[in-house]
């Protein structure tokens, strides 16, 4: 356990695309007075590896992030999210908790295909027990409740929460196996509404709008639900290299926005899929606007590396109404910056490879489907009281009038 951890200022990055044959990538070290983590590729990776992100080209340089409190390039995506950090702080006593320790304590089941090892000559991740299954769901929910309430958690129950599960977010979550497949399961934070069930319903509505979404399941827990999300960074035993839009856009020196990500796809997506990938991103942006999902930040979008070295958008994930009516997205949308309007979405349609007529058609299709959201949510079991609360925002004048203007076309 963590009391055996010996403080050190360097760890080792490994490639786990094929977990049966891990490959050393390079050495990680503390930088910026302990406020950042650097990377230097190993000679073997320089000979036969690939650049983990655009700001980590295959050279022998020492890569140090320009900002504090992060790791170099794509290594930053190997860190635990905010919930994971909370779990680590609670269960992994350590004389220091720098980003280097967070990278180590995230464990072997972190997001993507990178691993962090204590040794350079063999992949030795931080220890963890067997992955829990569905039969542990209720007990897992109780552990989450105890963490949220700052109550003591018995040693044997700590194995039920894994800190390296996703790219970003503070929602309570862990990993679970369902039918021998790895899933991420997210729990309620004790909100008045059944957020996990609403997320499942929103994802299914997005699918009906032509959006490629991660597979989800609503799992009854107590008087509410958890939502399970099948991991899209796994393909059988293989692990897929995943780069968040945050890392990809930062590496390219671009602003954090949808049009900028659409243009990045022109360079990294397979040539025959560029148009469809850009249109898919536009469709996701429009859906987020219409459904009041204003937490669509750049860590809630990702690119998955394909076997030929190209990248595709990951399935959409973390799509759920924010129920705030802020009127601004987390990422840039168009000429009016982050303003949550369909006019703003149309203003830079050409950056998505779309002519205005094609962009308007996508918006009209989404508007027609979103107009049925109440019926769709009710069919998934969302309570009438939760639907009424969401309707204040999704059916409020600002979004409803925009939706009606396009669904009437």
C-alpha cells in the first residue's frame, strides 16, 4: 500500500497499446520547482515510437510544459481527474503529492494507453486489486457516499474506487466490469435531480440525432441511479492512445474552440473521413447548445489514435444538461465567441467544412429531435419533477425560440 512508497523525483512512462508487451516511452521528472512534470523520450522510443502529441515531437529534448500544475503534452491526459485526485488524497498517504505522485497513484487502469512505472527496466504500476463487478455496485455507492461525507472508509472497501478513470470532471466515479468488459460508472453527488439517469437519457437522445456516443446503461442504486459508460479507449485487450481536445489544441497553439478542433481534424483525421468527422463535431456542438449542456469543455472531447497513426473523434461522452441557462458554452463556438446561439454556430460553419445549407440542415434535424426531449426522457424513466426542472432551461424562451425557428424549416 501507499505507506511503502519511497519518495522520488523521477518515474517512467510506458506504452500499453498491447498490455502483454509494454514498451518504455521515456523518463518523467519534476520541473518548475515541483509544479510540473517533464518528459524525455527513451532512445528505443525515438527509434520506433511516435509523437505522443504535437508538442512532443520525436527528439531527444527535455520537454517541460510552459504552464505550471500540468505535465508535458499528452502525459497530462494520463493524470487522474479532480475526483481521482480527491480519492488519492484520501487513500494514498504520501510525504508529497505533486503531479508526479498523482500520475503514479492513478494506477494501471488510467484512461488511454500510457502507463506510469516505478522502474525503467520493467512496467511496475502502482498496485491495485481485482476490478469490481456489478455485484459490488451498492457497496461502491456507499464508499462514494462516505468519501463525499468525509467519513472513514474501511481498508477493504478502498479497492472499490479507482482514481484513474477519466479525462476530466469532479463527479464521483470508478471502474467496474460488466460482462467481462471495462466500464466507467458515475454516481450522484446527492443532487435533487437524478443526474446519472438524465445523462443516460441525454446520451440516447444524442444518438437519435446522429451523434456517435459512448454506450451507456442506467443502473439502479438506492432511490436513484448510477450511469455506466463503456470504455471507448479499450478494444478487446488493446488500449487506445487518447488525447483530449485540451491537450491537442494546446499542443497546436490553437484557441480552445469547436472551429479550431474542426480545423485540427483536417490534419489528423483519415483523409476519407475529414468531412464526416467535421460534420460530426458540428452536430455535437449544436446538440450541446440546444440541450443547455454548457459544461462542454475541452476535456470532454477527445481524439483516439488509429492503427495507421491518424486520429478520430472519440464517441461523445459527459453530455448532460447543465440546468443553469448560462447562455455560454465552455468552448468557442463562432464569431460571437462562446455565445450559445445557433446563429453563432452557423457563423463559422465553413471551418467545419460545411456550406451554410448543409449546416442549416444539420441544425434543423437536431432541433426536430430535441423538440421531443420530454417524451424521450420520460421513456427512459426520468421523473416528471426532473423534467419540469430541466424544462425551465431547455424549453425556456432563449433556447425554445431558436429551436422552433429551425424545426419549422
